C-alpha cells in the first residue's frame, strides 16, 4: 500500500512515522524544498511517548507530480492552505482516495465540492509537536477516527491493517458529527488556552478557568444537544488531564506568530449555531478576543 501525506507540520510528520509499516510505502509532500531535502537526507525522527527515538526513511518532495496517483492521499494541512492545493486536487484522478485531517468544520464543504469519488475525513486525538523540519514528538497516544463521506469506503479500510497500540484506528459512521465533536473540543480547549496563554491542564487546575470552561460547555451543548451523549463534560476534563502538559495547536500558532485557526474552528461552530438560532454570547466574545489577538500577526 502506498500513502502520500500532504503537509509537513506536526500532524503530517507524526502520521507519516506512525503509519510506516513493512509493506507500506510512505511519501510526504511538503511546502518547502529545504524541508524535503532534510527529510530525504536525514530521514524522519520520531520521539515517542516514552522518549525513545525512532527513524523512518520516506520519500519527501515539494512537487506533487512525483508521487503516485493510485496511493491514498492524506491531506494534513490547515484549512486556510487548502485553496492553494486546488491544482493538486484538479490533477489527481477521480479514483484517487482522499482523507482530510483538519481542525474545525469548514473543510467539510470544501472537500465535498471536489471531483474525487472516494473522500473520507479523520479526527485525530493524539498529541504531536514538530521539533524541526525532520523530527516530531508524540505527545500522547490517541485514536485516529475515520469516517467516509463519499464512496464505499473500501480504500480506507486498508488503514485498519496499520492500527496498533500507538495509533488505534476507529471507524465512525457519521463524518459531519465526528468533525463537529472535534471542533467543539477545540472551541473549549484551544480558544481558552490561547487567550489565557496556558497549557491544557491549567484549564482544570485553575478555579476560575474551570468555571469558564464549564460555562462554555453548557452554552455549546444548548446549541448542539445531539452531541451530549458523545461529548460529556467529564470527557473534556479527562482530555485536559491526559494532555495536561501539552500546548494546544492554536496557542502554538500564536506563540510562533502564525495565523491561528480562529475562523476555521470557532467561526465555523458559531456559524452552525447561529443557523440553528443560538447566539452563543460566550463563544462569540472569545472569538472577538482571539481575532483581536490575531491582528498584527504574520504567518511564517
């Protein structure tokens, strides 16, 4: 089986390392030629959750034309980079399976407008930190959930051959509901940790931030009552505990002067909630604060 990972960020690098098996040919498409050269020269280093180092040798390039079109393509870039990949999607055959991994919900409609006949979405629950162009740290074991939106799902069932204790893979029936659940979690954790400039665990060890976290959760569940069985407040607390020492992806972007996924995550949930007749006063306030923080930032 051949896999092409699109994106040389934390998630893309970690997936390339975790999905590499004896009979899997792993390729990675990155934005910069310098990163491609470093990956080809040094290989990909993964620091696992036990702080042990693993090396994987993969094919890296910044030119998508060098990769096989009959592979499964995993799109692991941020939503605001998808438009720049339109020429890639146009050039790939209709038969090429696409698996999208982004935060938020806005990429759902983008992907559905593509010509490819096999499209699936993934929600990842592991922690990843990019250490350099060719190294990544695994910051917490978590599931890779996959839901098929278009096609019979057969190409994506190959992923279950790659499931193991470090990357358990789970099949989900409803792609949109899966993405909404992940976006709600990101609204709760990413938005608050970014504004407060704290690691995930501080949301529950600080009395005032815990009050704010619960208030926001109640507001979100009022707008998304169908998620109450899938996302209990205890689940949010458990995730904060499990990832206590992690820095959320949005806060990481803020600290590195990159464009944050405010519109993708918070804006997307606000839009859905407003269409349902919910104003979401608390989340809207957080959105305004995050956009104010974002102003003046330059993406590197």
